[in-house]
C-alpha cells in the first residue's frame, strides 16, 4: 500500500519540483540579485536625471547617452501601455565604456561576459539597475544601442509589473527581445528557414534551449519573441494585461495564461504555429513570386524600350545621312577607260550617285522609272 502511494506521489513531487525550478530560473542577462553590494559610481562619471531615470555614464559616451535619454519617455510609455500599468518611474542606468570600466560598476555576482545586464532588485526598497557597456564612439550603430537599451528596460518593466512573478525564461526573454526590435531580420530569417524544413521547438520546451547569453539568431529566441508578439496582437493585447495582473497577484504563469486567454500553453501554441508558417513561408513565397514576376515584366519592357530607341536612333541617323548627301555638292565627273567602254558620267538620282555613259544626252523622267536617251532612243535604267 505504501509503495503504491509513493509511486503515485513521486511524479507529482517531481513535477512540482520542476515547476519551482523553472520559475526560479532567470534570463542570463536579467538575474535577480541583491544590490546591497553595488559599487559606487566612478568619480569621473557624469550624471543626468531623465524624469526619474537616473543616468550615470563615462564622459566618452556622452553622445550615445543623449540618444538614450531621448528614448526614456517613449520606452516608458510603450511599456506602460503593454503592461497595463505605469512602470519604471525610478530606475538607475549606468553606461560604461570598455571591459574594465564595465566590470567596475557591476555588482559582484553579475555576469560580465555580456554587454548589458538588467538587474531587478530582490528587495522592493531598492531601485532597478540597468548596466550597459558601449564601445568607442563610431564602433556601434545608434540603432543597436537603442535596441539594447529597450531590451534591458523591457526586462525591468516586466519584473516591476508582475512583482517579479513566476514566469519561464523563454517568456521573459521573448518579451524583451520582441520589445527591443533587435535583430528582426535575423529572427525572421531563422523562422523562415525552420518553417521551410518543418523543424520547430515546442513552446513549453523553449527553456531547455536558452542557456547562457541571448543568441539573436537562435531558433529558440526567434520562436519565443514571435509567440509573445502573437499574444500581444490585436484584441489579445487586453488579455496580455490580464495575464500580467494575474501574475502580479501571485498566480503562476500557467494560471495567468489560462485566466487571460481561456486556454493553456499547448492550445495557444497550437493556434499560433499555423500563423507562423503562413507569415514566414506562404507570404514570403507569394511576395517573392510577385516580385520576380514584376521584375521580369519590367525587364521585358526595358528591353522593348531599348530596342525601340535603337530603331529610332538608326532611322534618325539614316535620315541625317540622306540629308547630308543631298546637301553635298555633285562630285566631278570621273572618267576611266576600259576596253570597249567610253567615258562614264556620274549623276545623282534620288540622293544616290549613278554612273552613266558619257554619251548619254539627257535623263528622262526620274520620278517614276529612270530612263535615258541614247542615240535617239529611250531606254529604262536597270
């Protein structure tokens, strides 16, 4: 009896253990750390308060930071709308340059092999911290810098809205990447190629493929971000807010998903997968075929137009040559002596030079058929 109970109880305990373990995992670039041991700002750092978002940064990245300051209000407004509540009213942002400077402003346990770390505090009394490492001016594009900033702020905003609720790594990462608009072409290409080969990762298994730093060209990141975008599209945006509120009140990720979307993760993933195949296989093929057809038509029209232009140019040249010949003076009579042949006189007929025997008295009516008079008799000119 006891053995039967233990056998039936063991899978339940294992499932609960796996659920707690998954809930405790965090994205590599968004760990949950205590900020009590946070090093102070270096003395050479400049400071700026952008409506509650306090920047401290190395002087050499002043121009890049100005771009980030301009992004604060748009990013905060967009996050607040998606999450259904005001977020990120008080955040610290440190922007370092180079690895040595970057390591000096990170907490002791923070990862150092990546260029951005979003640190949500484990203590509610502490402020969230975003630390970024930028290269020398001109080594990074401004769009990439803004995308990295948006990704970090999305991590912090989602944590604040859910009170650091229980969510899988793939969902947090997918939301942050989708919000950042980072590497959109790479992710779309990855989904297109996987859809062509019908090779997909089941959504519940995405966490197993997200170990370490975020790889923008990985299939797991591409699928996670695309699925989160699906949850945010159209009327589902209101359901997303419901799910966030459910997680903020202590519900698990699965419970919040069920409460908001009236379906579990498997059902939502099943509904989303055909949409992905349509968006990344059928539509690109249709668009590509249409573009090829249009390109072929344009090429044919271009060849036709070039051929017409060539014909017109040739006709114009021939007309110019005829006019030049008509304007040219009649060349002097050329004579040569051949056996049995008298001198030859050259006359003009309809713009052409014709050789006539010198003893020809006159030229007849040349408007219709050319004729000549010779020894008192008319002959047609052949």
